[in-house]
C-alpha cells in the first residue's frame, strides 16, 4: 500500500484530537487507526511510533538551507537567528488551534518534551553542518545553533504550558530577538 500525505494528515489529526481528549498515554495506535478507518499497520507505515504522530517535523532541511543562505560575514549566532526567522516566516503554518493543541500536549508530557529536545538535536546537527560547510569552526557552530534552538524550544514549551491565546509566531520572534547581536535583520 502506498503512503499518501492525506492518510498521514488524517492520522495526525485523529491523534491530536484523541490525545487532547483522553491524554497521550491513554490513546493507542489501534484507536487512532480505527478512528481514521485504517489498520494499525497503516499507521506504522506513516509514523514509526505514536510519538512521531505529534512530533514529526519535516522542516529541518529547509531550516539548514535558510541558515546557510545568511551572509557569511555575520556572527554565527546572528546567521542562525536570522535563518530561523526566515524559516519561521516561510514554512506553511498549521492552524493556531492545531498548533496550540500539539504544543500543549508536548509541553505537558515528560517523554514528549524529551523527544522534542531530541528532535531539536537533529535540527542542530543540520545547522552545524550548514555553518561548518561555509568555514565556521565546529565549536562555534554548535554553540550558535544550540543557543538559538534552545531559545526557540524554551519559548515554545513555555507558550504551550501557559493558558494564553497569544499567537506562537510573536513568541518565537521575541525569543530569537533576545539573542540579537545588534545587527539589523
């Protein structure tokens, strides 16, 4: 059976709805699949684990490209910061309700928070690779990527933990603004 984006999106939407209603730990892959009208094996064709249905992030290569596209004469932190802002402005946004639900579930569950940080390490690796390919020393690249991604993750999880209707976009922009080196964007 071929994997279709429509099926993956239906599975993801069902997972979010069920996790929100019943809690992450109390929902099974079988329940998600049944809700969508597919087999549990179809679920696993799209997502290796139940966690991946909520944590899957296809934007890492785009983020690395956005960082690599920044002027090499800028400080490394500024290149990463601007690249993340550019990527944030360019990726297709989920609905505010879906984003809030997803981040709230992740922020409220220790294992999902840990996996989110693990996913961030994968993003960091791609950013480090993009920076070092253009001559940035590895340690400098690691620190720059870690600082910027740490700011984004801290703001994201804090936003998901609060009972506010504030949109996520300005929260991310503000978090990255705290790292600005004084250069104009």
